[in-house]
C-alpha cells in the first residue's frame, strides 16, 4: 500500500490507498482492488476527505487493444456549473421516446412521460452505508479498479469529469447529473460504478410496490433507453424488477 501523493484533490494524509495516479480530476488505482473492503473504507472516509469512490469495471473492449478509456477516449467539457439549471422532470420528459416499440410495451404511459415518482417515505437506511456495502460486494464479484473524485455529491461526478458514456443518446452531461441528484434525494440512489458507457447505483430507498415502481421504471426508460430495450418484457414487467431492488444498472452500449 502507498500513500496517495500530494495533489490539489488529495485525501487526508493518513488515507492509505493502492498505488495509482491522477487522470485529470479522476484518481485511479493502477491495479484492480485486491481487498473489496477497501471500497467500504473509502466510503466511510468520504465525509472527511471529500473524495467519493467509484468502482471502474474491467472492460474487455479496451483491454484487447491495450487501451484504457479513461485516457484514450475523449471527454466532454466539465459541466458541474450547469447542473443546478437543469430540471430533471423536464429533462426526462424531453428524453422520453414513445416510438421504440410502437406503444403497447409502454402501457399505461403511451401518451408520454408520466412525470417524476414521488419521494420515497421516511428512509431508515443510510445511503452511504448502503453504497459501501453494495460496492464492496460488487468489488468481490469481479475485477474493478478504484476511482476517487473530489465532489460534494456523487451524482455530480459525470458532469465534473465530462463523462461521455451516454454520448450515443445525449451530450448534455449536466442534465444527466441533475437526474442522478434527483434520484439521490428521492431514493437514496448513489453512484458506485463508473464504466466507459455504464453507471451503477446503490439504492437505500427503492420503490416498495408495483404502482410506485411503474413510474420509476418510466424514469429509467427515459434516462437510458438502451437499458430498457435490451431486456425482455414490457414496462410493467420491467417495473416488477425494481420493487425493493437496491442496485440499479444503466448502459448506453
């Protein structure tokens, strides 16, 4: 283990981390995490360090060519200053596509985006503790490097980095972060995995019934249409998989 070298985004001096380096505003470990508990430890230290940990999954599309998307693929301009101006309800309404399956698979929302789901009831689980637990489980299941970003909110990370993972659908990364902020506030949904074109969130207050989950499913579909069209079934079936689900995955592949 080595201590992270001094940098304008350095964590607490006593924070011991795997060897790694900065890639602009993103610090990344050189090797995959050997100890999954390291992720939980970074989450536990977030309120002191201001550095939020993300897991960066192994991506064979780049490994085969000796590339690393973090350095070898472009980024958008950082856009954190524009997050506040984006209205997540308006963003998802604009992103809603009524034509992907001709209509029947979207019932009862064939006339358009239904609006945002109501905020979950009183949350009993701590979103940060949930993120630490879920992230450590994912780190144990497969190879991930550790990433760290200095941020006030995990939701802001795509905008802070100028992440391009959703570029096939939109280049408005600030709008994407505005939706992530809304999910943080309403569902305790916290960014834990950042891939080339993939995001994963831990969720401490998921929808508890089919009716609530159906509106959340519509939000997911507007946010990442490929994630919806890439699975079997209609919107109601998709919603059934979100009831009590504490891990949300999105891909723009």
